C-alpha cells in the first residue's frame, strides 16, 4: 500500500498544474496549487501517508456531512422538513432553484443553501455553545483534540461571503431559517474554517466507513443509520454537480471542499483524506480526483 500511494502521488502530481485555487475566498487564493497529499487509514488503524500529507487546509464543504450528523442527532428526520434529499445539477453555491421550486427548500444538505439550513438546526443555548458542540464532534471523529479554526480563513470568508449571505437571507424569507441570520452564517463560516490535515480527514472518513464506530476503541460515536444517510448524500451530491461522473470513475462516498480537500469513506474498509488545492470549474481538486480514480482502480474500491 505504501509503495502504491507513493507511486500514484508521483504519477498524478502533474495534474496539479491544471486548475486554479479558489479565489472567491481571498485567503484561499494564497495556497500553493502544486501540493498533492494523501492519507489512508484502514479499519485496523494502520495509517499510510504520501506526498504533501502534512499540508494544513480548511475543511470547507467537507464539514457538511459532519454537521449534518450533529443536526440529525439533535433533530432526527425533522431535518428533512428544512432540506431535501435530491441532487441539484447546479453549482454548490447556486441560488437559482430556491426561487423556482414550489414549495421551496434547499434540495440537499451538501450544497451551501442546504448546509446553512442544517447548521441552523444545531442545538445550543448560545452561538458559542453551538460552535462548541460542532468543534467537539469534529475533534472526536478526527481523533484530533487540537482541531481549531484558521482565523485568517474565517475572517476572510466572513468579510466576503456575500453569496452565502444572500442565500441565508433568502432562506429566512421563505421560512427555512429561523433566528438571527448573521449568527447562523457566522457558525457556518466557522465550521468551514476548521483547519485539518489529510490524516484528520481520513479519520473522519473512517468513522463514516466504519458505520459510526471508532475503529480503534470500538466505541460507537454515532448511530449506524445516520452514517448511512450521510454516505448516501456523499455519493449522490458530495462532489457537487460532478457526483455522477465521480461515482462512475471512483465509486466511493466522498465529499470535496473548495480548499482542495476530499474526504472519502470506503465502507467497512478505509477512510481517505486527500489535498490538492487546484480546482476544476466545478470546485473539485483536479489532481485529488485523478489520484482517487487511480487508487480506486488499483484496489477495486468502487462500491458499485
Ligand atoms: N464548496 C465549498 O467548499 C464551499 C464552502 C465555502 N465555505 C462556501 O461556503 O463557499
């Protein structure tokens, strides 16, 4: 496995010359596009690392499946009164269907509109308590008690996130969001700015792959059926409007983020964390996706 990972990172590094780092969050545009790293954690707890696996990056949309777990723990299936279960075929930050669908609600929790609605459902008396509950779940599933926000990325997105702000105000207008919109957005920006490495992300993917059980302590962290719901969303909507192609070429429940990270869960086998900041026009890491395609073919990881 170690040899294979080294070989596949070397082979796919050339792809980092294609695509662009995300520019709409100014702090992300400073990232080195030529990084490519991967960590694989298997169900027995063995860890394999290759390439620029030590690179730090923010979770961005890879936070969506984890916060969805928390909202489902807090509210059960009531969550789906506020957000649907279907793919959109639109970009992750699209607004268009919010107005044209009737009755209107975000189509799924993996797009920004759906994720903002999900974040609003996390329980807690104050914003601080809500964020504490969010970061604590991240620390638990990543096995990294030191996980925290990257302040520069957080402030950068908070200052420039007008599209998300528009989405959130629209969601309040149509009755999906309740409460203080700026507070909900602030929580959403914070969850996106949690700083991780490939190993943290691989561990997060492992909990989902292992049906909610910590693969080492064997403790149950979240109910199995919630991990099934989340993994299904990762298959159908996790790579935004490229989820169908990714399902054919890789075939593993995965979630990408605009930082260039990808979290993958191979059911009952492994968690994978990948970083490659240069993105295609849909917002997925070009080299990261190519690397996962090769790994999936070599190890026959497709679930289909
Ligand atoms: N695709 C993403 O990773 C989006 C997350 C980002 N923080 C945003 O809301 O725009």
